[in-house]
C-alpha cells in the first residue's frame, strides 16, 4: 500500500479520523493532545482546530461537514458547529469513555459506542 499523503499537526496520538462524505475533500481527526483538527487534503494541512478539555477518542462529520461529532475521556459526546468554531450541544449520560461515533445520514440518529454498550441518540441537526 502506498501512502497518499502525510498530515502533521497533532502533538500526540491520533485516536480517530473520518473523511467528509461530500463537498470538499476533508478529514476530521481527534487526538490525545485534546484537539480536533479539520484537514483540507488539497493543501495537506489542517484548516481548523477545536480545543477540547479532554483527550478526544472518536470523531465524525455530519453529511455536509458543517458539524462535527466528538467523544472524549469525560464520557460526553459533543456536537460542534464548525462555522462558529464552538460546541453547539453536549450529550451527557454515558458512563464510560466514548470509543466511536457515527452519524446515520438517513435517520438523524447518532450511535455511540462506549465500554460494552451501544447508545443511540436521536439528534436534530436543523436550527
């Protein structure tokens, strides 16, 4: 396998990454350095960095890549508004570290995996 691109910018281990589904060719990544980075593959660098209070363990985009979803060691899922560069909503209630987030593009649900349990939360992405 040939490496296509090398992206540098995080200062610790990268725990999760996910490509944008449509639109610009972008990747979101979450790291133990407590940041979420949005990468533009055309310029091979990150174009946005979001600071989190804890290590980021899981990330994903919504369908249009206008919002990001993250899980972290504080057992919370955060929905980030990437246009405003801020947390829109924090989902509290998980009892262990979030290890995966995924967005259903057809049902407006957000399945998250933590420990040995799966949680599915209905979310509204419209404001």
